[in-house]
């Protein structure tokens, strides 16, 4: 049999980065249109330099059910009209696939929602493991003053469904006003 070869990668835990990632995705403010409540504030931010909102570093593995994809996700600090910087968020394209996150650096939350509209969140902090069960969409939100860095791992065949979140959003928004974090429900479902 032609086996895939084992491999290792190095993380710098003090900086919260993966050394020499094969894939490095960078999402700037301009790729976040439609995700924040205050569209005008986002446009002002884009015009003022289009800052990075988050980055993902990965070592790709085959898209097969027995494989595990893993990497480092870094969400930067900041707000858009009071709403904390966040990732787009997604369901897995194969919806009955779970994911494990481990907080490495920084503070924030992983917001999770079901297709019926239930929305729950778990706190991110260094050393905190968060389990995302099958069927829950997930979005990282940075409520702190430094980059929020996490390690994640999920099944190789899971894929990503961003379209449903672009249409539905999340029923809870995370704001920071006067240094205080607030969870605001935007609708009952
Ligand atoms: C993570 C996320 C990463 C970026 O690797 O993909 O945090 O967030 P978006 O994919 O929502 O832009 C993951 O959950 N993978 O399944
Ligand atoms: Zn995921």
C-alpha cells in the first residue's frame, strides 16, 4: 500500500503562530462585508486602510473522512461600530462533523448556532478546549486587546458552508462598549 507519510509541524506557543505553514489565508475588513451590523462603520474601516481581521495557517491534508485537518486561527483585536472583530463563521459542508478548538493566546468567545437558531458560546482563553458538536455553526470573536489565537482540528472531509451564515447571520452579536463586553440578541431565532 502507498501510505501517506507522517509529518510534524512546529508551533511557537509564545507568539501563537505555526512555523512555515503551507497555506496562509488572510481575511481583511473588505472580505467581511455583510457580516457586521454597522455596514457604514465597516466601509470607513476599509477606507482607512482595510485592516486584517483574521488569519488561518494550515498544513493541508487530503479531504478524506479518516483524515484530520488542523491549523492555527488568529483573530485580531478591534471593533466595527462597537462589534468585536470576528471570523465569518460557517457550518461544515458535511454537517454532522465536529471540531475541537484549543485556546493558545488572547481572550474571546466561540459563538455556536444550530440551523433552528439556538445560539450558545464558550469562552476562549489559553488552555481552554472547546468542543463544537456536529451540526453547530461556529464563529470566533476577539473581545480582548491582543490577538486571539487558537489551534483547531476537524475531519478531513468536513468542508465549509459559508453561504447559510451569509444569509442567516448569527442571532447574537458581541459588542464592546467602554471596555465592557455585551452579548446582544438580534432576533429570537
Ligand atoms: C477554522 C476556521 C477559521 C476561520 O479553521 O475556518 O477559524 O474561520 P472561517 O472559516 O469561518 O472564516 C474552522 O472552523 N475550520 O473548520
Ligand atoms: Zn469549522
